[in-house]
C-alpha cells in the first residue's frame, strides 16, 4: 500500500503515524502532507526521516489510501480530489452524515464498508467512537431504548493551541496573573466549560448533536439519545458518564462480562478507592475503559457507566487505521 496522511503535523496526524508503525498494513511508501508552512520539515516513521509534502501540489495518484486529519474546510476542498484516485478516510465532520458515505467504527459496523460509493469513509467524532463500542455489545444483548450521556472532554479534542493555552493559563493562575482566554469562551484552567462547538437554535451545541446523530447512524436509528458536552482542564483523554435504558432485563454480571469480551473495551471496576479509571491513566492506551458500573436506582431497566478513552487514539488515529485495515480485508 502507498499511503498519505494529510494533516500529518497535527495532533491526530502524528498519532496516525505512530499507529501505522504497529499496524498490520504493509506500507511501500508513506507520504506525509501538510500546509506550505510545514512543507520541507521532516517526521520520523520506522527509523526513517520523511519530508513533509505540500498539500496544494500533492499528487494523489501516488497513493491507495489517504487519511485526512486537517479539519472540515480542508476536507471539503481536497477530499473529493483525493477520492478520484484513492480511498479516503476522513477524520473531519464534513462527510459524516452524508448518506452515501459510511461512518465506521470497525468493532460496530464494519459491514457498512460494502457500501462505499464515493471512495470516502468517515471517521466519527472522538466521543462517539468510544461510546458506540460500549453500546454495541449491550445493544446486542438487551436492546437499548435510550441513552443519556454527559462528556468531560480534554483540550486536545480542540487541537494543539487549546492544549498549550491550558498549560499557559495554569501557569498564569498559579502566579496570580491575569488570564485572557483565546481558544475558549471562558477560563479553562481549574474550570469546566459546558460548551463545545457552536450553539444551535434548540439550545444544543453541534458537538452534542454530533454524538446523537452519529450514534444513530453507526448503531441504530431507533435509539433515543440526549447529550451534554463539557470541556475540562485535561490535556488528553475524554471521559463520559452514560445512563443506558434497555428494553430487556439485565444483570450487572452480564454487562461486565459482555464489555470485557468486546474488542476495544476493558472493565476496571473495583468498588474501592481508586478502583476506576481516569483520563490521565487512559492516555496512550488503545482500550476504552469502563468503570462505576451500577444499576440506576430510579429505573430498574437502566444502568450507569463511566468510561474513559484516549481521544487522539481510540477516538481518531486508531479508529482511522482500523478502518483502513478493515477496508483492506473487505477489498
């Protein structure tokens, strides 16, 4: 395979490079592509220095698979061009709800790869990706009726500049200096901001509606969902508090067993101090970790879960590479 990564110098692009190093994909040539300001610099892949190529002049005829991780505007302009010559796996939100573009989490709906019409495959929102691999085995067993989810999302979900701002604000706050927010609507250091992406007329943010619409597209359009998305002062990894209501009766034992057996999931749930996973511990790990599994004491058909996952890995780079691996198998 000849592969290109557009947005190779960004947070997710660099993670895709790392994941590809351990992937089963046989790579003949890896092309790292970015904007003109990064062109000519070099990144390492398997003990080799690869020079960054300029997006505006890159020839997509050279590659079989192209990963895009450079934002919606870049995807809107360049994905259709790349798709004329290669399969595109796009990390932006631009094509996710296109009915002719499969939205894929391989552990959940890899069979949808049979329906590629535009040579484009969409990678879901990072919060959605970690959610649906938990919901899938539970839905198979107990038939999910409704999901209520609150997310606690790290600054890396917004990019490198917001991560840097968290560090900068933390330093300023500890030095009793004035803070002016640049990438956030309010101070992020030692704070929580219930606002990710733009507000819609009905009061939800676009991030919240992404989780609802993408989960329905990937898993089951009949599941009812509502979401609240919060940005927290963490560098990497998203956490989610999930309430799941089932049609069928369940036991906690069967839920834990199903989640532990599910590809990409791991249950860490000891009812003692520290017997759960946190964002810091999930960073750099491929699994989505599930803790605090307990019955909803207000609804006998519902369960409460806490999950954490590295958003740059599970939610983006790892899922993108797993899509490529699944596509190659189907091909």
